[in-house]
C-alpha cells in the first residue's frame, strides 16, 4: 500500500459525522422516493404514460454512475481491511447510495414491461417496450464487463479515464433521459403513471445527493454531475405535472378520476381520486 493510500485510510478512520448522517438519510430517501413510483404502476396495473426512451436512458445513466463510483472508490473500498466495520460502512455509503438508485430504477424497468398495456392496437408499442428492456440489459452487460476489465488489467490512468468517460456519458444520458418523458407528459397533458410523490422527493434529494457525493473522498465531478443535472430536469417535470393537474381541474377532466374545480366541492371529490389530484385540490382550496 502506497503512502497516498495510507493517508486515505487514515482519513477514513475519522469520518465527518455530518456527512455520514446526511449520506445515510439520502440512502434511505433514495429507496423511499422510488416506492411511490413502484406502487403507482402496480396499483394502476399499467405503465401507460412512461416513455421507453426515459427508461432506457435512465437505466443506462444509472449503470454508468454505478460503474463510475465503483472504479473511483476502489482505493476507498480497499481500506476496509485496515479500518473498523463502522468506518468502512461510512466510507462505502457513496457506493451504497448509487447501488440503491441503480437497483430501484431497474425495478421500474421491470414494472414497465410487466404492466405494459396488452392492447392489440399497441403491438408496435409493445415491441418497442421489449426492445427497450433488451437494450437496457445489453448496456448493463457491456458497461460492467468493461469496468471489470479495466479494473483487472488497466493502468491507473486508463481506469481513471474510463471512469471519467462513464461520468460524462452518465451526465449526457441523465440530461437526455428526461426530455422524452417531458415530451410524453406534454403529449398526454397528465402525469398518467408518473408519480408526483416520487418527483417531490427526488428533485430536492438529487440536489442534496450531488452535494454529499462531491464531499466524499475518492469521487470527482464526473460522479456527482449526473445527479445535479437530474435534479434540474426533475424540477421541470414536476412543475409540468402540477400545471397539467391544476389545468385539468379548472378546465376539462383528462380522465375519469378528474373533477373540475369549478363544479366540485369538498364533498364531491370521489374516494378513488388520484393522490396527486387531492394534493392539487388542497393547494387550490388554500389559495382561495
């Protein structure tokens, strides 16, 4: 072990408790922020309204982010044999966070194909959905095989170069990821299967996550930039969802669950109304 690695391990013996607490809360928040999206698709028994391109680009971006942080955290993880279990856990939280995000987004991809509408008129859309999942799996395999090869046989410079490439690719994909979903939401003029509750947690959470990742040892700008980009675009998508739900209640209903605000009182809101619509109703009533 080199002097630089010894110094790094010594730093990890004295973790920042502030960063540790925030990192731990973010790890829990990542899981909680995706659960509403999972439940929304499962309860509706439909993934209608989710863009295949949004899922493909998002899955590819999360895979790049995970491979990036694994490669850049190799020295940090190697220190686990030199420090206590608690110190190793604190040092590994960055990797744990990205791994959780990768896993939770992969669940959305699975739910997307499992609950895709079975409609004879949507055969071409079904084929597109299948191709999307296949492309996601192929990208996973290629990304992680290359990461393993670079880690095992590459020089330090080549590993860092590949990690930076993954970070840049992840940033571009994170930006492109939300453009198809923004277009799909604009086309439907409604969130459909997109969960506002998830976006409410993910937009500010991604921003805080990017900050904590930037503060962690062993990470570079290529590690946290995808999450900063995602936070901005999640905010745009969230604003669109609120706008269309509010517009739908004031003008014309966009589906059977929507009740125009001008024609409904508190007692008129149906029991099966969407949770996001009740949020909009609450905001409307308090604004009067």
